C-alpha cells in the first residue's frame, strides 16, 4: 500500500501549481493602505507645474536605521500587541503540542515517518522532525519581528518597491525595486502603499477566529504536503505534512533549474543550484527564493546560494508559508484577512461567489485552479476540507454553516 501511496503522492505533487508570490508582488499592484506615501516634489517651469513622486533613496539591498518618529510616520509604528515575545503564547493558546502531534503522526522526520520511510529511496537516517511543533512556534516568533511595505506606482501594475522592517533593530531594507520604478514617466505617478505586519498572524479577531486561522493554515499545508491515500493506516488525514520537496525535482526526473530569465538580473540563480518546489508550500523559482530570502534574512543571496536550506530547516519552511499566507496579491486578499473576517469583498467578488468568507475562499486565494469544486472523490478540495474539519474538531471549534468547499466560486 505504501507503494500506491508514493505513486499518488508523486502525482499530487506534479499537479501542484508552483508558488508565484514573488512574481505576483512584482507584477501586480496591491491595494493601497492608509499609510502615507512619499510626498510629491513640485517641479516648476514657466509653462508647467508637475508633481514628481520620489521613491526610496536606497539601492536594492541597502538599509538604514529609523528613529521611532520615522517608524510612526513611515511604517504606522510598532504595535506592542504584535511583538515576537507573544508568539509562543499565541500558538500554545490555540493548539497544544500533544494535539498537534496527534493530528500529524506521520509528519516528516517523526518516529512514525521514519518507520514508514525506512528502506525507501527518500529515506534519510538523519532526518530531523521538520514540521515539529517547536519549528512552528519558532517560525511564528521570527516573522513577528518583520513588517513588509509594498509601494506601487498608481495605474502601473508591477512597478514597485518592496521594503522590509526589522522591528527590534529598527532597520529598514529595500529588498526589491522594479527597473522602471523611477523612469521619467513613472515618477509622475502617485505611489500607493500597503503595509503587512507579520506579527498579526494568529493574533487578530475573536479566539474562535484565531483557532480557525491556524486550522486553515495547517489544513492547506497538509494538503500540499500530504502523503496519505484512501486506505492509509490511521486514515488519509493522518499523513499530512509528509513531504517537503517536489519529488520530480529532488530525484532529477525534472532537471529544470527553475530560473526565470525575466527575473534573473534581480534574482540570479547560483551555478549548479536548482529552485524546484521545497518547503510547506513547495516554493519554486529563483524570484521566490530571492524575494523570500530578502524578507527573511534581509539578504536575497542566502536562499539563492543555498536553496536546500528550505528543505533542511523547518523553521525557515514554516516562515515562507506564513509570509505567503499573510501577504495580499491584488485583487486577492490575504488568506489571513479572509479567515478572520477582516476582508470586505467587492461586488464583483460577491458576484463570483466569493462573498461567503470562510475556509473555501482561502482555497481560492491560494489556488484559483480549484474553483467550483465540492468534497467529492478525487477532488483536491475534499482533502483540504477534510483536514480543516479534523483540525477544528481537535481544537473544539464549531464550523457548522461555514462554506469549506469552492462550489459556485470563480477565480479572483
């Protein structure tokens, strides 16, 4: 039966759409927040008055120390409710270690995983507990110290600057800039800004909603990394978090280096390195490794030079998943905002069946290819929803009436 499971898992991973957050941020403008953008510089001649909207004076990769006043003015300040020292309590208040391990006994590197994997081609004797409860807590703690700011030229999709703020150090880093951001044409366009505080993960909304967020987050990851099958020991849902690498990429069946030539100048692939799917969300492509490295480390070269870190370090893996979960991609909201009822759908989105905010809409945020699917055999939504029901039940959360499939929904 394990052999059948391996085959089905391979097929599942082959079908998994590659993550494209990096491309989305660079190619799609995000909704503007109330955060003030750069003030225009007025250029006056005898015949005309023109406003010029300046971006950052930093070069990509350069950083600067900010005063508290600058942080309040340019970053909406630092909310003490979302500091890293509260992250451990946030996770433990929602799901205990004992309950987590009961939900995922076959997670990668666990005792049960090693017993099943022994003798198989993917077995690693020194494999650590990649998806451990401790790695989850440590990841939540680390991301809570980061804020992200994305500035987009108005009516110019993809013309953006992306900044990272280390809250504790009060260091701002410019992590990305479109090549034409400061062109003479685009400088005349206003700058719209959105700011994401990753410390709000699991810390906004009613306690029930925070539990639902953690359940929805883990349910979607469990589907992407699941190794189970219909008659698997303990049931298919116990095999969530089984894989953390795309099998075709790892084994060499697919030898692509996954380097996109359009982004190679900003995020160059390192010689001999391949950027196939790794981690809880099977992150692929050089631009994602480079961007996420910039957000996590403040340095794009870390994951570009050593992409294998993503499959070796469970904390870093969880961090990439949280960053993806928390970041909106216009016209998509963040999955975080959906599940805690912070997002207000537009009339167009309501007409597409996306107005019933719940787990089903988070699926559409993460993978629009799974539109209009119910919980039927063979449907990927069945396993996602199954994990969600299983985890919320373990947490003691009643989700009666919540729409957990995507029937009647169209992509954003």
